[in-house]
C-alpha cells in the first residue's frame, strides 16, 4: 500500500496542472456532459460521481423524491474533491463537490464555475480528526516535524486544516514545510496508521467513528476544535450549465436543501436505514456495515445556504500562501444562493 502514497510536491504539481486543463477545457467549450440543447430543452439527467459505501446528499434527495423530474446518472466513484469538481468543470459530470478552498483554486484558474449549495461540513457529530496511535509521542504541532500525515487528497480541506493548525501553533513556514502530507485512500487510512506507515491519519465520518470504536487511537486535533462548526464544501456547476438549465439547477439545489433538513429532523436510525436501503438498491456490491456509524452531514446553515464567511476564510489562507493573488476573487464571485428555494415559500 505504501507504494500508492503520493508525495506532496508531485501531487501539488499534478493538481495545479489539472486546474489549468480544467479551465482550458471549459473555456474552449469541450465539455462532454453538455450544457443544454439548442432547442431550449433543459437537461434533466445529471451525471455525477459517488463514493463507495456512502450516500451523498443528491443521492438521498433523489431517493426521497425531492428531484421531481430530474434524474441522477452515476458514472463512477471518486475519493478526491478537487478531482470531482474538475470533472464537473470539464463536463464529464454535471456537478461535483469539494472543499471550498479547492473551489477557489479552480475559479482562480479561470474555470467558469459557481457553487450552488453547501455539501458537507464539521460539527460535533461530523468532523475531521487528525489521529495518532494511543502511545504515539506526538502531542503538539512541533512534534509533527518530519512526520507523515495521511489524507485523501492534497491541496484541499485536510491540508488546509493541517497548515492552519501548524501556523496557529507557532510553526514557521520552514518547519511546517518539514511536515509531510501524503495521499492515502480513506478506506486505507486506519490500517496505514495502525501499521505505522504514517504517523498521523485524517479520519472522518463513518470511517472515523469505526476506527475510534476499535480503540488504540486518539485525536491530536480536530477541525471543529480549530474553527468551530462550519460548512466546508459546496456543490459546483459550470456557469454555462446554470444559465442554460436554470429550472434543473433550481430543482437540484432545492432538493439537496430539503435532503439536508430531512437528515437533521429525522431520527438517526431512520436516516441510517434509508441510506442502507439506497446502497443495497444500487447494486454495486458495497459493504453497508459502516453506515451504522453515520451521524450528520455537518452542514452549518439551514438548507445549505452559503454565507460569505465560508469562502472568505480560505480566500485569506490561499492569498497568504501566495496560491492566488490577494483580491483576485471575492466571495460573491464564487457562489450563488439564487437557486436554493428552501424556505422561500
């Protein structure tokens, strides 16, 4: 498994290259999923990527009947938010979800995209924990110097939180640069940590709770401890698709908003039962055991509405790192709540 781990410099170059490809592809009109027909008919089948053994908000919304005449078409799975929104930007899919910092990077690379609704977040039930072994000598940010930190992808949410943790705990840029983030598939992170292939592993949601229940690990820190409850990611679509398919976008966004609130107000055991049924019905030979640990999607705002602050935090972070030009973008350039009809009557 160690051979599959990706070093930070290489992954960063690949990510930035893909951003450029995404922007170029969209600007050249090469999107293959289509933006709408010339006759004015709107697209009603949305292509998307899923996650193994998990139920996304759009999948839940579709099963609950909140999408009306809009259908979903699964085209494969992904473990990477940046890859998911790159697929949407280049037209391989119609929507994708990623950490808001990754959305900013893609927009800064001239990809004409807009976030339409929050997709996940961190609260007391749903959070990202940076875990070490119970007997690990790592107790502070400084102890991470020279250590390997496993996460699902680089240049996104979990690397941003790691950088924020190191900075807030007094590490210089030079010392922070000695901490080594590595790509480890989420389903393998617990095993890699226990086998000491990495010193720290980022665990979230179902995989985190399952690992904690097995014992022998402890959190060094969590993102919700660092920042408080917040919505961390959004679903994005291309501006072209939104313009040509406004009714579809409204149905999708409002349906996802309804699914967010359904998951909040429905007893947890009924949500888990519904998710388990969804996974079994789609027939992909997935293990549903881990779904029993689901507790929350972690989204902070009612109906998944997007406030400026959820993008401003990461605009500031990326500007300080020199990954985007300060003042290049403002929050209102990056998202719209126009199509979210939840609570509008």
